[in-house]
């Protein structure tokens, strides 16, 4: 079977061996984050609907999981916002009823958690990893660039309401961009807000490779340590991407070699690699992270996006 909605299993630094489920078409998202590794959001929306047939996703899961693969997580992720899909609850229910041995994770920007129907749909997920890059509306607008109908006060209230009752594990990802949300004032606001929720870990991240917009800059490791020090009420750690990913059982040197070989012939965008190698964009991105950390690739921004080539 050729899977349209499943990808991987991919080596995930936080989730071990993770089977990805992509619930929405390419770059359908309620945010257009300046750092997004998947490129510019092409469908910026807050409208929840059945973007791809739920039963088609369930049929793919049935086929994949009946072979009893070894997985640490089945993860809702992809190149857009999974909670925009109205069938997410049905899929969670299906997995819990038929394949209960697998843990479920959800990567979300959290912007739609005010929706009561969504809240009920995802309560049984084992691990939720919401991003939360800013508390102030001004900073949210700068870094996440939400859809027009986004209402910041409703978002903040919905986020708190959901996580106050949620029983699973919560790992919040905060993406730090230089000069945007790296100041003590904004970080303390985030820290204070999250202290009302039972957060298991805050994970700090910054840019490894160019983001959607050229002006976005990473902070240095030292600066990230300073930011970590601003968190007083919640446990925080800096994501150690590169090492942990290579240790994962799903890490494939073959895929890494194929990517290197492809970009040694001519510079390619991540999407070109998806087309040539038949991989999911998230999978390609995970290996580009490793190659960037190893200093094996260089990047150049052009009209069609960011082009990767092999360093000689
Ligand atoms: S929320 Fe995630 S998928 Fe959407 S633009 Fe931001 S980083 Fe990309």
C-alpha cells in the first residue's frame, strides 16, 4: 500500500521511533510562523473541517499497524496544523480501541484549543506538545503571524482551560528568535502563564537552518542558556537535537546518504527532495537538521525557496 497520510517511522529526538500522521494538505495552518521549516503557509485558516477523508486515514493505519511495527509513538504532525481536522477525535478513538498498545502524541500550535469539540476529541492523547512562543499579542503577531480570525484572548483562555483538565503529559516547545521573544520580559510572561498549568517540561528551540523569512535569526547556545535562566516556575531544557536523533532506532544512514547524494548533484529545496526521494517533508527536514548540525550542507535563499547543497 502506498501511504498518502502516514509517514516514517521517523527518528524523532523527543519521540523515539515515531509514525507520523499528516491530517491536512501541505501548509494548511492557523499560523504562518517566521521560522517554519516547512515553508510559507499557503492556506492560512482557523476553519476546522475534514480536510482529507477520515476513513482513508483509518484504512492506512489499519494496514500499517496490523503488521505490529515497533513504535514509541503514533504522532499527529505534518506540514500544517493537525487540530484543524475535524476527524482527529474519531482517529484517536479508533487507535485507542484497536491498537491500545501504541501511545499517541500530538504536535500542535494550540491556537484552536478553545474549541470544546476539539478539547473532547484529544483528551485521550498520551502526550501533547503545544508550541507557545509568546504571551503578548504583539509578539505573537510578529513570530506566529496567525490567521485573521485568530483571537488572542480566546486562545490564551482556551489553552489554559484545556490543559488545566488534561491528564496526559505536556511538553511545551518555545521557539526563540533573536530580538523577537528572547527578552526577559516576554519569557517571564510565558513562564508565569504556564505556571498555572501542570507542564512536564518546557523545551527551548532555535533555528538550525534558514526559516521562512530571511530576517529571522537564531540565538546562540549561550543566549539560549540565558533564556533558560528566565524560567523560574517551570522546568525548562534546551533541545539537544542532533545527538539524540542519531541515537534513535528509526535513524537511517541510507536516507541521509540519499539526501546528500541528491544535493551533491544539484542544489535542491526540501520539497524537491520530497519529490525525488518519495519521502514526507517532515522526514526530509529531520535529516536536514542532522546534516546542518554536522556542517555538511550549505543553504541559499532563492525565489523558489531555500536551496540546499553539499559542502565540498
Ligand atoms: S504552527 Fe507549525 S506548521 Fe504552522 S506555520 Fe508554525 S511551525 Fe509551521
